[in-house]
């Protein structure tokens, strides 16, 4: 099975090509793209958030068959060393991550929000970023989203 | 006093035993040029520092990065003394030499309060504990101790290396050493730059350091600065490697199903049917390992295939031999035991001053309250996992662990090899909070790997297994009594708590070889036979860790008895962020608030007066109160509460602002002030306070684990809410840097938040909360 990930056509190994397999495990075990994390397996925590055709999607409950022909973006494709995403820069400026485990999902949720809404309110952020963080990075996540949004507006 | 002395005698005995085992060079934790393996042309100068050929400093990192910023803070100490930018410090895994042990974590267990520090018994016990800790060399990241432990050791190691490099430059360039300076890892003379560290390392290794001096604080250019964390770039682009991200050639994956009943067993299962499922390679029966409940593991070619197959397991689960646990019954038994012990003057009195019973009887106003706290789970975002490979008699383990030495030991025990046949790689930890001080998941992974013919296998617990098979923060019930005189001044305090001992249970799991010594200690601790025979038989010593946060009473109350009954309920209990402080601050600061109310005093002023003689406590309380606008009017529907608590050497005060939303507390703002001694990296400290507050609010509002018929009822996030972005208050932190050595940061921000919230709720509603979590009532 082929999957379009971060702008590239990638061939999944046969063992990771079952249409019922959640995208999360195809990425992690099939393609070794381990930046997308497993947190709960029931779409409750958001650690596995990726973009499917630009939509923030919890990949732990998204079967591969729902990804056919769609553009998948993972944390590895959010920016590049030369062109980091504005959120990645804001994340570093605010020193957001602590343990860092939930942060890929946080960033992907925030990036999907900013793609649609260049000037999110607190309520917009609350609604779009329902990801769980056990280390309590929420105040800095919020500040970094606003900082990145400020930069995008310019 | 007598009992404390006896405890120390016990520790002394242990020390004598251990000193006999190892032949360590006296006092030194410096190691030597050969402690670290020389690779890629790196030159070892001591057990901590190597110099790479390009002049970079390679630091042996002995602590686990779990979000607390320790890799950066410790690198900062070394960068400071070696005069290199932080970016020139590279990390290498420290290995298992005893110099990498954690002495500060041991010192954190010396059972004294803030008013004891000048006493000879405190000084002696600190000295002997440090000696014992040095000899044991147990490496753990926990107890908010990493920076305190590294403070002298790493600065000395770096300063010694610097002195050797300077000496080598003096020899090479034939210049007096006192005419040389260091800038960014290059030795300079008035005439210009001479050589960088990489060019001098080989000579430096042969050059004695002479007299080594640490920098004066006035010369610091890096300590005290909010330098960015070194690990964060990798944590925003997905490249950071956590335990679950280990990928080795030929790696396979395993899922696990424990017996749902804690401590239960496994019977026959539909193993053949499960093995026939797609992608499945093996089904492995796992007995209890390092405290785990028995389980089946299913190995498959991907995590998904393993998870799906594990779900299809049908097992005849066996009930636990000692009966099915029930947390409601345990809480009722703890309350009965706390009340009985309180009435009988029973329990181990860590604090006994004056005549509490007599003063209580004569007090003008008497208060009595029962406080309680439930079992709690750690709920790290990265579920328990470990990758292991057993190949040609050698075991390799990749583990997100807080205890690499214990991980090595359990791997060796399970595989039946000597510890030196085990290599442990510590990955980043997706949260620790004390859960990863246990090594059950490491032992399980090695056990499974033994079946896999040399293939590396990654064992991944589901969220449900993680939540239902934790080592939980013990539940506790305490009876608190106080007496005020006619002027409203507290004259008597008597507290008796009952909860499971923590350290003995943990030690049985991680240090089974030390169990006989612990038994000996237990017996020494109760030489007068005051411990009931039943407790002694079960090996429950007075447990400082389960008692801490109450007996180190900061308030000047002349007659006080603070006692604890260590119980053994059978619930697997472990170290949870803040440990005993996590709930005892709620008991102590809630009850003090009750006393202030009874005395018709302002809660801040009441505390401030009782903290006379403890300037750190008074200063943080004052700062938090001022910054929060204490005493100034709030809009209708908002109220403030305060708490101050010392833990892990640091003192933290917090003021919480709360409102009522749908009849329930909604936290709007938390103002925090901390004195944690010298601040190495203020940015990290501030963020740890935020972390502690959010973690503590989750526990205060919703945190609970209920066990019914032996099974934990909370299975995943829908049953076990964590605070979300939308619920998170505004948090404001103020640092009051002290001039003493650094003290704890990773935990001390947590204990005060629950009582500050409950006290605010009382101020708002008149409803006094004495039971956690607040939302359950």
C-alpha cells in the first residue's frame, strides 16, 4: 500500500498494509516515523495528532483505508531544519516542552488551527487544542500559539 | 529523641555493612581517567569529563531527562566551571560506577524538620547517611535531588578538568599558569589564543590539577541564567527518542494483558488461537516480576498486531491468594486504625515535643478533624515500555527509566546472567513522576526477549494496562487535633496518620538483595517491642517517606506529637510526585487554616507569626501574598486561599483564586513563590512550578483510583480526567533565590496547591474540604 506522507509517496511494508490498521501504527512501525506518539489508542489524549488533508486527525483511530490518496503530514513534515514552522520557533522561544512526549500532537493541533484561523482567541485555542499534557505545558502552549499567530499576521 | 537515635543506629549498622563490601577511594566521587570508555579519540580526565578532539566537553550524564530539564541544568554547571558555551557540552551515558549514585536523594530521607538543622543529631545523621549513600552508589533520578546532588560533584569535576587543561597549556607553551585564561574552551595568553581543549586533552590527562578552586559566585556567567533547554529542538521536530521510539534491526513488538485483579494470577488461555492470528509470533506467560501482577504478553510484527491479539486473549484469570483488594474498605480500615492509634498514643512519633496530650486537655479551644486522600496513579503520557534483546548471553535494554542500575540488575536476574553482561541505554522519558523508579516493565521485556531467539522486542503497555497496573500513591487517613489558648494561639497539636509504608515495598521490588538488611533495620527500629508483632512480621518499618510533610512541623507549636502508622494493605504502592508531601501538605495546611479561622485570624498573618525563626518560610509566604494582592478586595464570586509548605529542601507558598462554576470549584489564578536555594536555571524552575501546579490541580480536583473486587476502576482518560488547556489557570511564579546550595524543584511546587485551593473554596463558600479529590464530594 502507498501512503502520501510529508509530500512523499511512501510504500508501506506488507505487514503494515492492512486497511484496518490505524495510521498511527503504520507510521510508527511501518515507516519508522516515530515523532507521532501513542498515548491512549482511543482518541482521548491527542498525542497521535497528524494532518490528513490539512485536518487535525487522531491517527490512533484512523484506519489506513481512510487515508488512501490523502495527504498525510506528521511532525517530521511540519517544518524543515532550514524552514521551521512558525509554531516550532515559537515553541522554542517560549520553551514549551517539558518531557516533550505530547508535544508533537500539540504542535500538529495548533498548526491545523493556525492554518484556518490566523488570529485565534483563547476560546478558539481551547476548542482546537484539547490535547492532554501531564507536565502542564498549557500556559506556554497558549502563549506560543499567540506568538506564532502574531508573526503570521505580519 | 531516643527513638531517632535508635533509627540512626540502624542506619549506622547498614553503613558498616556496606563499607565492608566495596573498596572505594575515600570521599571522592571524581572517578579517574579510565572510569569512562575512551571512544572516537576522546580523552577522559575524570569519571565525569572527557574532552573530544574538537575541544567539546563530553559529560557523563547520570540522570534521566523526563521533562525537568536536568540534562540542561547539569550541563550548565559543567559549562560554567570549564568556561565553554552550553552548546559545547555533549552528553554520554554515565554507566554504573558508584560515583554516579545519588547521595542527595538519600539525604532527603533524614527525618528532621526545619527547626532541627543546628542540632548535633541532625548533623550526625546527615553525615552518616551521606556516607551510606556514597558507598551504595544507587543511581536514581527522583526525590527532586539531581541538582543538589550534582552541585559540588560536577562543579568540582569540571574545575579539576579545567585545572589540568590549564596545566597542560602552561607546559606546552612554557608559560606560567597564572598568566593563562580560558575563553570558550580555548586557552588564552596576553599574546593571544594558544590552544583549544582538544589540543591539550592528552597532555592534561597526565597533568596533576594542583589546587582546584571553584568559581566564586560573582564570576558566574552561566549559573543563574535562563539558558534554553538543550533537548527542546528535538522535542519540537519529532526527532527526540523516547522509549517507545527505539527501533532496532529486526525489532518485534509485544503487548501485555495483566490479570485485571491486582496481585492475581494467570490460568489457561486460548493461546493457540491467539498465536494463529495475523502477524503474531509468540504468546509468553509472565509470572510476577519486580512487583508486577502476572500477565500474558503477545509478540507480533507490529504493535498493532500485538495489541489486537492481546485483546483477543481469553484467560482464566486467578484471584489473588490474599483476597481481592477494595479501596473503599481500605480507606475505612485506615480511618479506624488512625483513630485507634490516635486514641491509644500508638504509631511511630517522628515528632514529639512538650506534652501534646496534656496541653490539649487544658486548651481553651479544641479542634479535631479527619483528613483523607485516595490512591493515585502516575499516568505518564508515555505508557510503560521497554525494548530488550538477549543475544549470545548478552542483554541489551533500552528503557525510559529513572533507575538504570536497578534496570540492569533486574535484567540480569531475569536473564540469569551477571550484571556486567547487561547494557542499559536510557532514552528520554515521556514523564516519570516516580513511576519509572520501578522496573517491572524492564524485567517483563527481558523475560519476553528470552523467548525471541535474539530478536529485539519492544514491550508496549496499553493505556489501560498502565493505569490499572501502576504502583499507586498510597491512600491515607489522618486524625488531627489541636488546641488554642484563650488568645487564639496554638498550644497543642496531635496528629496520627495511617497509610501504607512506601520504601519497604519499593525496596523489595528494586533491591531484593537488600531485603534481609531492611528486615534487620526494622527490628532495630523497634527494639523495645513497641511495634505490634503483626507489623513486624510483615516487615513494616517506620517509613519516613510515607510520613513526610507532617512531622517536619514548621509552625512553632510548643506541644506536638505527630505519629504515623505504617500499614500494609496489599495495594502495590510506590513513589508519586511529592510522595508523602503530596497529601500531607493538604492535611497540614488545611488544618492550619481551620485553626486560623477558629482564632478569627487572617490565614496569612496567622501562619506568618507561627513561622517566626524560619525566614525562608516567611519570605515566600510574604511574597506570594503580596503578589496575589492578599487582603485586597476581589470581584464578587472570587476568593483566595493560601498554603506554604517545605519539601525536598525548598519552600513554596501559593495563593489560589477560585470561583464557583456549576456548583464546583474553578481555579482562575495561582501565584507561586519558591526559595530553592541558588537557582541554576530560573527558566527551568519557573516551568517546573507550572508543571507541579497543573499536576497538583489534576490530583486535587479529580485524582482518584478506586479498586473494586481487586480491579482498578479507572482504565483510561475518560475515567481519569487530566486538567486541560481550557481548565488551566493563569500561573505566576516568583523566585526568591537563596544563597545556599540548590534544593529541590521537580516536586516542591505540587504539595501546596491542593490546600491553597481547598482553603480558597472555604473562603468562597464556607464549605471546608477535608477529603481529596474535591470533585468527588
